[in-house]
């Protein structure tokens, strides 16, 4: 598994949370 992908997913989740 790629660690970058996990990091990106975490950033996306944070962005979605902030946008909501």
C-alpha cells in the first residue's frame, strides 16, 4: 500500500469536513 495515498485520503477527508 502507498503511504502517499493514505495521506491524500486524510487531507481530502479534512477538506470535506471543513467544507461542510
